[in-house]
């Protein structure tokens, strides 16, 4: 389905990219994950109603709302830009009005990613290269501190993953690569068009 077709189905507006570049070196320009990629990802990667997915740099809320539509999963979007945050809240309202789904399962936070308080129910974290590796490291450390408080299965989904993200995960954390999902039709032209799913090696308590 085309980008605008899914937006119409969900009664949301997420198709536009951010114009220009963010004034901070650490935070990257917003661009939504293509629905073509999300379709293929979620053919391989399944969520349940007991999961809770967090999208860092959620923009206008495409990914959280799409995940909720597919799996009835609790979702959280974290967005630092006030205008995008307002658009995400507006999209949530129109989506709920159309689908009559449980609105309490969709939450948007207006804050910096590293300031988002990891909930002990959060177990899946999505990143579309939203910020520098320095911020990414802070967010991952927050996730690991949360696991110390409540041991649980935790996974990261990286789209268009930066090499320094991967180096950090592979060499300085207990996350291990679980699966790679290449986007058919896009990966052939750009090797970055893939999802990498990392799983935290659990420890016994």
C-alpha cells in the first residue's frame, strides 16, 4: 500500500519529512519509516498485547500508531520537537475516533530521549537513527538500568542503523544481533534499507 493509503486507513497525517536540518548536532532530521519497510518488518517480527514498544524520535507518531493497529500493543512515542509532538497527539485522537481502539494504550511524551523515564513495562525500543551515538549510548544505559531493577526480555529495533550505533552495541553492551530484515525492493539499491533486531542477553536473578 502507498504511504498516503495507510495514512488514510489510519486517519493520520505522517507523510511529510522535516524541512532543513535540526539546529543541534546531536539530533537528526525527522523522516518517517516507510510503510513498505514496516509491512515487511512486521511480517517477521510479531508483538503481543503484553509488549510495550517505545519509539525514540517518533515524529508525528506513524510507527506507534501502526504498531497499535496491527497488534493492539501498548506503545509510547518520545519526541523532542513540540510541533511534531502536537501532530502526534492530533493523529492519536483521529486514529482512536476512527478505529474505536483503546486510547490509553497510546502515549506520547514531549521530552528529550535521554530524559524519558524508562518504564519497567517497556521491552521493545525502536530507533530510526534519530540522534548521535552519544545520545544513543545514554538511552541504552537508561534501558540497562531499568533491566537491573526488573529483569526482562528487551529488544532493540534499528532502522538505517549508523555504524557507530552498531559498534557500541557489539563491543560495549550485552546486546546481540538476533535478526536482520532486509526491505525487498529497497535494500537492493541501498544496504542501509534494513532492520536490525538486537536482543539483550539475560542474566539470572
